[in-house]
């Protein structure tokens, strides 16, 4: 059994750790609220944009457009979004596990996969795994459309597909469902308009759309912008999921520290009581011996 002084030292250490995890929990909660507000605010726009993709592919000839042209997939670009830092529960491990599954699936089908890594964790993992197929890494990337890093990311995706370097572009990210439920999701970004999203199915916003002057000209003008909006949405959802999972992880760590501190305090009190009882017994024995 540890001594009272040793137990006191452990209690101070645990309480110090609890203060840190509690502070990190509060910071993550504050960041999560801002990230969630930004992600939720883009939902309606993004879903309307996806409906527009689908609608445009039906009403005008999109087979000749570079972003709508479908090809047999022999080379795929996989954009993987992770965090730059740890202490976010299973956030990064879930992404990396799905990433490995996608690489294995492509290998079985004979598809060559290039990786565009967003976030320090996946960037380091993908570089160690197969650095030759990592075409770009981005750290501390935000969903700010005006940032040069975001522009570089989008240009890499669009230019690679338009130049026929890639036959498909997919984004692997963490979808934010609620503060306690997030899940890894794969979204088919390019080619556009050929996969109907279950979340926008039935919205039917296209019936309210009028094109001026012609759908084809509208398509040329808005296609790139709508792809950018889609990417911003995925970055926002990933950021909201990251902060949410970090908040829950830090809350769990704080609760565990509280429980451990209580157990150590109880053990210390028992040890102190045992020491006092032993001293009283020794004093009583001494008195009896004198008498």
C-alpha cells in the first residue's frame, strides 16, 4: 500500500491533469458551436447545389463538359480530411481505417489511387505509407475561400480532372450528425451530377429554377463555383466533427480523472486512519506496560 505522502502526490497530479482536460473540453465546446453553426448554415445551399447538378445533367448535354464527363475509372484522386492535432478520440483513427479500406478496394479493382491529404495526421500517415502517391498535403487548412491554400487545393482537384489525369475524385471526411454522433463518409465529387444524394432526394428544388440565358451557359459559369462550395461544406463538417469528438474525449478524461481522484482520496483516508489506529494501539500498549 502506498504511503499517505505518495497518495497526496498522486492526487495533486491527477487534479492537475483534470484541470487541463477540463479547460480543453471547454475550448473544444466553444469551437464546436461556431463550427456547427457554419456547417449547418451551408446545408441548404449545398443540397440545392447537388440537386442542381443532377437536374442540369438531365436537361442539357453535359457529356461534353469536362466536369460532367464520365470515364472508366483507372486513376482516382482521394481527398482525405483529418485533423492537425490529436486528443480527439477516434476521429483520426476512423478516417485512417476507412482510408486503408479504400486503398485496398482500389488495389483489388486495379485502380491507381493518388492521395490529397488535408490535415497533419493523414498527411504523415499517407506519406509513410506510400509517399509516391501523395500529390499534396495541407495543414491548418480552413474553409476560407479566399485563402491561397484553399485555392491551391481546389485547383489541384479541378485541373487534375479536367486534364484527364484522374477519372474520379472522391472526398473522405467525417460527417457531423449531432454532437454525439459522427461518421466517416465518402462523397463522390467528380464527375458531377451522376450520383443522386439520398439527403437531397425528394427536395425537388429544380422546379423552382429558371435559367437565363440557357442551361448550358449557366452550367459553364457555375460548375466550378458549386464544386468549391461542396468542398467548403465537407471541410466545415469535418471541423465540427473534430471539435465535437475532442470535446467528448476531454469530458471522458475529466470524468475519469474525477473518479480516480476520489478513489485515491478514499485510499489516502483509509491509510491515514490505519496509521492513527496503529499509533493509538502502540500508545495504549505502552501505557499498559508502564502500569
